C-alpha cells in the first residue's frame, strides 16, 4: 500500500500537474470504491469542476474541487494513481478516471477494490471514518519529543502496535514500522511501558529519520507514481536474508495479525518472554 513517504511524493509530484485543471469528463468502471456523500452521480457532480489543490491528511489524499466539493481518497492496500497523456495505457483494474482539460487523464486503479474514495461537500469530513481521529502528523513541526513522550507515557501495548496506531501517530504503515523499529533497535513485541528513556528517545529519533530517509529514497527513485518503491527497505520483506547491520538472519513474526520483520540480534527481546530466534533453524 502507499505509505507516508509515497503519499508525500504523490502530493509533491502530482499536485502541481493537476492544480488549476478542470475536469471535463469522468468515467466510472468500478463504483465499489466510491462513496458519494452528496446526491447525484459521480460523473455529473465532478464534470466542469476545477481542481484547486492536492494535499495529504494522514493516509488520506484530498483534492479540493471548485466550487464546494472535495475528493478524499484512502488508497488502502492496492489503490494507485496515474496521470497519463493521450494514448498512454490506463491502470490495470481502473475504477474511475478523470479527463482533464489539458488532454491528460487521471486514473485511479485498485486491483483489490479495497480503497475508498469519498466525494463530499468541502471540509465536511465527519462521515469519513478515521479522517478526524488521526493523531499527530509525524512529519509536521508539531511532532516534538515532548509531544511524543506524552503520547507513549503509560502505554502498555507492544511497540509496533503503538507505532502503527493512527489515532496516536499519523500515519505509519507496515513497511516503515518495521524500518523504524530496526533503526531504534527495538523488538516489535517490546512493551512500551518497559522501554527506558534512552530507547524512547531512540524510537522518536527513528520515526523522524526513517521517514525522512523514506521520502528522500522514494523521490530519488524517480519511479512512476503508480509504482511502489520498496528497494531501499533494510528488513521489511527480507525474512531469511542477512541483516545489513550485523549479518544475522532477518526473521518474520506476527503482531496483531500483521507480518513484522526484524533482526533478532539488533532488536533483542529484552523481556525474555518470546522465542530465542537465534537458536531456531535458519
């Protein structure tokens, strides 16, 4: 799924291309992803509207339409965007497309049909699940160590659960949660309340540095917007490979139904309640 660095890149790269453009026609091929919070049909409602800007709010992308409408997209697992010139191929599993006045087409594709795209009155976000309950934006100036300390204080959940709770930290996905915990040297199942002050500081620093690194790597890759950039990952998806830091074998474990990748040497289970991963067969 697109994660925060991907979404930052999409806004930076796509925003200037579509801002000020008028939608001349819309085509819907898979209405399952659409949620209309205003009466009417999607093509009729957006046709003739100008796109005033594109911005990110946590895991959501918001395109402001003039006058008085917002398109809010949560791409979820497989949602993708592509801005194509005349004659270029559409995305596989295109759910809908917006033809712009400059002849280009903005495609939304979703092979899993899990994404959700809302058309709502401008700034009427109450009906959009989790939009208004996002926690602190972890790439904003508001994300200070003092704010982080207040958030993690008294938390007894596992570190990976804490990092991925979007009502606390907005918005870290599976891939970067693994990379953040690896950078901080924290086992994914470590309890937040057991982390000493030094490790809490390491976790905060890792959130900031890993996401900055991710944003830089995604931008540097220069891949099409619809492509997922993950080649820079150090532990995510690398079970059975050698840790780039110590050479131990990277492992995979389940945390609340999600796969988590980690190095058992760089991220030891200090509580001693889990498996001794280093004694298991490789």
